[in-house]
C-alpha cells in the first residue's frame, strides 16, 4: 500500500513497477541482505549522502533532490544499462537500509574500462564489519554470477578505512591514476578466466 502510493507520485513509476515485479534480492550474508534500491529508500540514503563525515572523501554533501536522482540512476543501471549497479545494504536484524554496496561500470579508469566495487554506509553503522561483509558478497556476485575476471576499487589514498575494506575483501594495490581530476589508488582482484563481454560506454 505504501509502495503503491509512492510509485504513483514518483516520476520513475514505470521503472518502479518493473522493480516490484522483478527479483530484488542480489545476495544474502550472515547479517545483511543486498537488494535493488527503490524510491522508498530515499530517506535512508539521505543519511548517507547528506552527512559531511560520510562524504569526506567524495564530492561533498548532496541534496534530497540529488538523492532521488541517484536512486533513479540505480534503477536505470539495473533495468536499462547494465543489469547490475549499486545495491541497498539491509541489516537483517533491524530491516534498516544502512547504505549501498555494488558494482559501477566506468568507461575509462587510467585508460581502460573497469568495473568497481563501491561501498558507503551511514555513519552509525561503521566499525561493525558491515562494509567488508557486503563487499565480499558483491565480489563473489561479480566474479561468479556476472563472470567478471577483474574488479577494482578506486580509493583516495587518505581513506584508510576504505583501503582496509578493499584489502579484507581480497583486493590488492595495483597503481595510482588520475580519476575525475583526483589522484586515486586502484585496488584490484582478478581471476584467470574470461569475463563475460560487457559493452563499454
Ligand atoms: C569505508 C566504510 C564503508 C567502512 O565501513 P565499515 O563497515 O566501518 O568497514 P569495516 O568495519 O568492514 O572495516 C573497516 C576497517 O577499517 C579500519 N579503520 C576504520 N577507520 C580507520 C582509520 N581511521 N584508520 C585506520 N583504520 C581504520 C577498521 O578498523 C576496519 O579494519 P579492521 O577490521 O582491520 O579493524 C565507511 O567508513 C564509509 O562508508 N565511509 C564513507 C564512504 C567511503 O569512504 N566509501 C569508500 C569510498 S572509496
């Protein structure tokens, strides 16, 4: 009932209906569920994108309008562009959306297309191993279900917590690149099999 009401008001209603009727679950771990985002997750994601501490190593605090646009972009990534994207991380005990973790396709990272494991959690959920638990599930989904042979994380060298998450997920430092005008470190996990042939943009 609540979902229907939100969907009627939303400019992304057609995608939202497809969302409701499609399989939303991506992965389940001991403590977490990873699932597709929906427009009703806007408030939870404002706790992520509107918090200066959470956005410290990113492009700054975002508005509510930006968050709605970002959710719309997630739906497009799932249903129109890639078949994957950034997913909602849900705490199974509380049923709360605590942040995102997922895969983003970039056409040019240091001169080549790459698929990134990305993660960002609301501040009150840091320090419990949730990001690593989610990133490991995304790593396995990317390598085993989607067939990627290589996944990366693009990390500000000063972002020690993110580097630790990448390392605990099995990624290793490969190189530094200038990405979107900033010097970043690229951490990589790969396996010696042929990836599915995803188109690049
Ligand atoms: C990065 C982030 C996702 C980590 O979430 P989390 O659930 O706290 O991560 P985990 O608990 O799985 O692991 C964090 C690790 O970093 C360590 N860590 C955290 N802050 C640290 C610091 N300032 N210095 C050194 N280590 C630090 C923790 O001790 C832990 O390592 P350990 O298990 O070896 O002790 C979270 O801090 C976040 O959302 N940050 C803002 C967004 C962001 O930077 N995303 C990544 C962009 S590349």
